C-alpha cells in the first residue's frame, strides 16, 4: 500500500512541477512600452536606518519621468534614525516625500496600517510597493507599468533576487526563485495564488474597488492579502512576468533564527489562503510526508525512487528563473537547498497550526 502511495504521489508531483515549469517559462504578456501613467511608490520603513539609504538612492535613480513619480516613504513609528535620513534625502528630491505615522489605528494593524495611510494620499494611477531593505533597478517602473496598458489588469507582481554569497544566503535566493516561479506559473494559468511586497503593484482603482486595507481581512502577510483581494473576484486580471527589467534586489536572512522567524510569519499568513491555494501548497507537504513515512514502512528501493524523482523535478523547477536572471551559479547550492526545502515544507504547517502569536519588527501579532 505504501509503495503504491509513494509512486502515485511521485507521478502527480512530476505533473505538477512540469506545469509550474512551463507556466513560469512562458509567463509572457502583452505590453506597451510607451504607456506612461502617473505612479506612486510606497515604501514602509520601520527601524531601517541600515538599509533605507540604499533603497531611496535606487528609487532616485529610476529612469521614469520624475514629473510622473510620487515616491512616499512611510516612517512606521521608527525609534532609530530612519525618518531623519529620509527627510534629508527627500528635501533634495521634489518627487519624494516622508510620511510619518503617529498613533496606529485599530484597523488595520502593523505594516498594513502604514501602507494604507500612504495609499490614502497616493496620487498615482498605479501604486507600486517595495521594502526598505530592497534596491530597485532603474527600469523597475517602466518595466512594470507596461503591463497595465490593458485596462483590466489590476495587479502586477515581479521577481526578487536575494543578495549574498555565503551558502545560507544563496540557498535562500534559490528558494525565492522557486517560490516566485510557482506563483508566476499559477498567475499565468489564470489562478493567482500569492505575491510578495518586495515587488508588487496594483492599479489604484483596483485597490479602491476592494476597499483597500480598511476592508481587506488582516494578515501578517499583508502583501498576499492585497494581491488575493484584488485578483480573487475575477474583475481584475493579474500579471506575474519573469522580466529582468523589473527584478528587485533584497537582503536575505543572515542567521537561522531570522530565517525561522521569516518562514513562520509567511506560513502564518498562509492561514488565510483559499482552498485552491491551499491545495497547491499542500501537495508538496503530502509528498514529503509520504517519503518520510516510506523510510520506515516501504522497501528501500521504493524510497530511493521517490527521493530521486523529487530531486530531479525540483532541480528542473530551479532552472527557468536562474537562467532568465543570469544566476545559474545558485545551482551549486542545490543539495543544501533541497534539504532545507524538504525540511521546512514538512515542519512548518504543524508548527503554525499549533503555534502562538509571532513577533515582527518589535510587534506581537
């Protein structure tokens, strides 16, 4: 019985990963390079004095017309020099402004509150989001807004590449490419599941149509909640292109403790996923669980076949993004990534299911 389950699971896993690979590889969409709407960029920053200067310098270097840019850096009640650094830079750049948050409203909480306050005063037709520890390429805005030339497009997400050379950090970079590839594939197939706020944008009318963050149910992953709210109803289309011109660079976690906290927060945010999204992410868990069970219950040769299948198809899933973004060198840490990937897919669902509140940026959620 266990052998049959192992082989059935492996067969389904092959099909699923092939769908992801094809969907991500061919995630191309109609676009208009001449489309030039007004754009608001929102960056929520909380105690980011070590990162914020690199972020705002990259925003200042955008090749998009300055008269069409409205850059809002939100100081989310920082206790360090973040607002001072932003204010100094904004004074010399008329298209950039600092928004300081005073008392936090009851709804929504945390970062979503900061982003909501900025969205309330945004003047752009398109709102783009990135994080304070990110750097954007000069072509970020122009390579993103071209996909909004079709009026029904309500959200465009993009890939993020993690910097760093130690094995732990390169492993995370490969993991992000895999997760983004799955998200891009599902969006291409017409079933958007998730996006990440390091590289996300929405049409202002789409944001308003779902009530913004005042109406979106609270989530510790507010970026996923927004993307899901905009794309769930069928009114608005989503785009998730594998576009090098829109590739954002971010920072990895530097310690295992930081990485554990990040994954726990992400999985906690996944509690709000719809059934379709849960099924997409649940099957890798089932496959991993069956392999673990097979070690104790199945013949060794059956387990070896199941493990070999998983190693091969997961490797194939790494190829589209690493090739497209010129980071094939990340494949050198594939064995480390595969061990990490197997482990966190298996352990975090029960940890989150029975876990307590999490702490992020000094806030208990």
